[in-house]
C-alpha cells in the first residue's frame, strides 16, 4: 500500500512539475534574473519530497506503541516494548511455548501406569515440568532467538535482541543458566526415582543438544523445513513424554516408536509458525516449507501432517484392541479439521493464533487419550 501511494504521489508530483516548468519558462522569458532563485526552490522541494518518502516507510517496521503487556510476557507478537530486564528475560523464554512440554510430562506419567496422587509423585511431576518447560524450553527459545537475530531484524526488528533491549552478555548468561538448571533438575529426578542409569539426565542432554543444532550453525537443522520441523515436533511431544514415563515407570520401544510417529503431527504444528517468517527466511536462505513449496502447498502439507498422523494413531489403537480410545481420538480430530477450514486454510498468517488457540487443545487431549490407552493398567 505504501509503494502504491508513493507511486501515485510521484505521478502527481511529475505532473505538477511539468506544469510548473511551463509557467516558469514563460516567466523566464520576461525576467531572466529569477533563474537561480527558482532553482534553489526546486532543490529544496525535492529534498522535502525525499524526506516524506523515507518517513512513510518507518511505521512498517516499527512495533505498535499500544502493544500488549500480556503478549510481551508470553513472548508472542503484538508485545509491548519493555525496559524491565526481568520481563525481557521472560519474554525471551516464551512462556507460551511451555504448556505442550508440561502436558507431555502429564502424558508420560499417565502412560507409565504408575503415577499416584500422592504428595511425592505430584512433587516429582512438578519438578519434571519445571525442567521441561521453563528451564529447557526457555533455554531452547533463548538460543533460537540468539541465532535468529539477523532474521528477526527483518521480520520482527522490535524483538529484544535485534532491538538492543538486551545485551549479548545477558543473553549468553541466560542460555547457560537455563541449560545448567535444566540438567541439574534432570539429575535430581534420576536420584529421586532411584534410577541405576540416569535416563532422564541423558534425555535432557540429548534434547539440549538437539535444540542447539536446530538453531546453531553449521548444522542448523531449521534450514531444512522437513528435518527442522520434525526435530521441533519431537522435542515438544516425544521428549517430555519420555521423561514423564521414565520418571514413574519404564520407557519401552513401542512407546518410543508411537511418540515419534506422533511427532509428525508436531511437524505440522511447527509449520504453522513458518508462514509469518517467509520474508526473512527467504532472504537468509532458510528452506522452510512455505519458502520451498509456496504458502498454498505448505498449508496443505501442514494440515495433512497433523490429521493423517492422528488418524494413523487411531488405527493403531483400534488394531491394539482399544476401540473406545480410537473412537475418542477420532472425535477429537473432527473439531481440529473444522478450525483448519475456518481459520488456517483461509489465511495462515492472519489467523495463526486463532487457529492454534482453537484447534490445539483438541490435539493435546488426543495425546492424553493415546497415553491412557497405552498404559499397562489398561
């Protein structure tokens, strides 16, 4: 719209300028002494026009002054610019991304068949949630923002790092504090659970390494839309589930395979967030699926990954002699499809938040249904 207005303005200026020249030439014939004065005026007017053009482009990249404090603390777009360092630190950790990890721990505990509503088991699960959510997911989000600072300078220049609201040393310190806190809690959970082999600690180490190579060169898995988004899906679905199940029971090969399959749905969820970053991803050479295939094709890949995965899991549950659980999962897929057509497929950029808020609760409830179906007690 800005470029259209500028073009119209330039056309009108050109027309006025021609008319001005015609009148000036007639006056010059009568009075040659006014030449230098008019030339100076023309120079000044041209300079003022250039300034207007530059000024018109500034709001396109500036954040809204009336941004939301709530959005700021959650770490999502539409955030108010903040100067309080602690609020900025929390913003970098993106609390809005923690609930899936917390829910993954719940699903793992349910799948173990050995969780009981005792103060000790509740305390264990809370510590596991703190490890998975605020600590290790906060670490993942902070390190991702750090390595995305050049892309964010294009897509979201008002975010804390590209805007200069937080210094390099503060970001690096936060990364290390969150990582070490997460690994420390993982080791504590292994001791608490009486593990001879520190399975939760190694899961935390593996997840942290995956987070690093997802964001950091030279591997930077996110450069490839397929590999990067699957790694992200596995981090959000498989890893917290495994941690919760290992804390209260035994992590078995069939659960590992099933949760990795479910991570394909996580791949689809990750694609949802790629549409808003197409401009920066293309400039920086990142082959996100909307960049590689175009937005129209990518949005169908996204919903296909989410829906086909869940239907496949429902088929697995039916084949395992759990028809009621399979039917419940299919019932939870139906509203997701409805919201996909209502919001996401219409405009994946405009309605991304509405779609995720509407559809994802049904997906995570489906995870719990699957966890309960696979519990040894069923």
